[in-house]
C-alpha cells in the first residue's frame, strides 16, 4: 500500500471560488414573452424532470459524484437559479453538464454527448425565472433506477483489475511517483474495445470539504501502460510497453475505434511511473479499478491504433495578469489518418483549445472546446463524423490561456507561469486517439462516408477535404 503522509499540519490551502450573484441575473425578455403569450407554464414535473433524467441524474443522485441530488422537486427547487446559470455557460468552465464543445464551429456529432440543446437550456431558464413551479405530480416521469452507486458508465467490463490501495493525508502535499505493478490475470491475448477507470475511496461525498470534483478523489491522474514483466518487475526481453489513455479526475470512458482495438497481451501487468496524488481535506484511502471491455476472440484490428500527444509540455510562456494568450503546436501526418477523439489537456489557466487541419489551400477548424480542469473530457467523434485526413495534412492546435484575476482556477494571477506537472503550472497537449490507414483503406473509408451521407460534389464535409473532390457517382 502506498501512503502519502502529511508533512505539515495547518490551515487547508485557500481555494478560489467563483461568487455567483444569481439574484442579479436579468430575466431575458424573450423568456418572459413566451410565458405571457399563452404558452403553457414551464413546470418541474412536465418539463424539467425529463431533462434531468436524460442529462444530469447519472451524477446528481444519492451517492453520485455530484455535490447534490436532483431526482425530486424538493431536491432540485433550491438549485433552480444555479441550474439556469450553469447550463447557460454552455462551453465555459463550470458549465453543466460538463461538456464543453462549442456549438457554432467545427464537427458537432459525438458519441455519448450529454449536453443540452438550446431549447432545453431555455426551458430551464424559463422555469427558474418563473419561480421554479412544481406542476402536476401526475406529470412526473417514473424515477430512474440505479442499481449501484459504482455502476460502470460504459457497461459492465469483461475484466476488472484492482490496483493497490493508496492512502493520502488530509493536507498532504501533492505527490508524483511510481506505483507497484499489478498482474491483469489475463491468460490470452485480447483486443480491447473500451477502457474505463474508477476511483473507489472512503470520501464522505455528502460532507466533502472541498467543493470541486477533485475534492471527492485523491488521484489526479495516472499515466499507465501494460506489458509482460520478468521476475525483477522489468519488461521481459523483447517486450515493448503498450500505452493507454491517461486517467484523469472527472474523465469519461475511452472508446476505441471499432476497427482499431488495442491489444491487451496475455500475462501482462499494469504499471505506472507517473501517478499524481493530491489531498482532499480529509485522510483518505482509495484504489483504482480498471475495467476492460473486449472484442470477440476472433476479432482482428483493421487499422493501427495509437494515442497521440500533439502539443507542448516544455516550452510554455504565460504572462502574468493577461487573458486570451495563445499557444500553438503543429504536426504533419505521415500516413492517411482517421481521428477518433479530440482531448484537450491544459492546466489551471487553460480556457479553450481548437484543433485545425491544413491540407493544401484548405484550412479548416475541426473542433473547439472549452476547458475545465475539474472535468477532463475526451470527445469521441461519431463514426460518420471522424475526420479523414490525407497524408501530409498539418494538424494544428491552439490553446487559449487566461492568467488574469477573472480566472478563479488561477491561485495568483500576478505570477508568470511556465510548464510543469502541478496544476498551478501548465501543459498544452491534445491527447486524442487516431488510427492510421493505408491508401487503399483511406479510399474505402471516403467511399463509405460518401454513401453514408449521400454526398455530391456540391457538398462539404468538415474534416474530409477529399471526400467530395474525388469523383462522386451521380454528382
């Protein structure tokens, strides 16, 4: 068991909170007009409960990771103004649900997208501004049934590997280091369709001392790999480690391309030389559980799968007291490529990241997303929307940094900031997943895309610059 002890007792470090003057929010004239023009009154039972069930209650329920349940009118009514404010943030830090894709630029089709549409946001605002009426109890939909607080988000895994217990003191300093390797117990090679990591701990979520998702956990992140080890705990001769997506606090499950499953080898172990632990205000014991879901035994991947690290974690220069500072990074694709996920990784000053593809004279923004360091998201493009990019494409990411006093994530905006592992230092990386294609596979994928979307030469597809350039039947 790894133990991180307190080296200094005293006051808990001060955390900056965003003060919300909810009562001062102006009522949008359009919302008032809709209510006064004879439209039905917006009520909890008829209008709000279905939204909460579809988008919020997976976390906002008794024992969930969110700080308050929202399963009944009595639970939700006191939070009506806060719900209107948080959902209205859309792609900014603090937005709920925690999904930060900007709706007015780039690809909009993603898997497991929990975000609200514009009408749902407006409905919550109308309800809040009208005084949060309950409505007719007979309109209330049947309550959702949650079998277990620790239910796996993406479904029950085929293999669960439990890592060793960690112990972190209430006010212990941040700690980075190695953890003991743990055998997977797998006795045959299997290809993985998705992987999910959960932290199981003894934190009292009802009385959490720090009002962020990070205050409910002790593992900030873990960079990890699998491989077959020898009796000394080192990689066996001739073996190479297989890297997996970085685990981070608040992260959603990682789903791999259906034709690009990742290999979990027989007799392999899980190991990490970079796990970051942080205190949460109370002495805590915790362990991580890694859940693998497998393809059928006869599955063979069609494409080579890889996790990319486009960015800059070294040469970072963020000036004190300024917002809207930009960081840039580029890479050239050396083979036709399909992008499976976009995953911005920034630190406290990070507010936004955009992914751009440059091919010839074609310069196109694929996605822009806001950033919240409490909720690290991987955005999985829908199968028909995954960017299909030819060899030679330049991928460009732009990071937007806010090191001003307006950013509550920054402890002291008077400080210059550079690169580093700590949350108050900085990184600038896209940790997304890609698969590489042969030229033949690239042509096949574009043909399938044209058929799926019924494209002609007059259409345009974001992220597929050649989809409608090559001959299109019937175009």
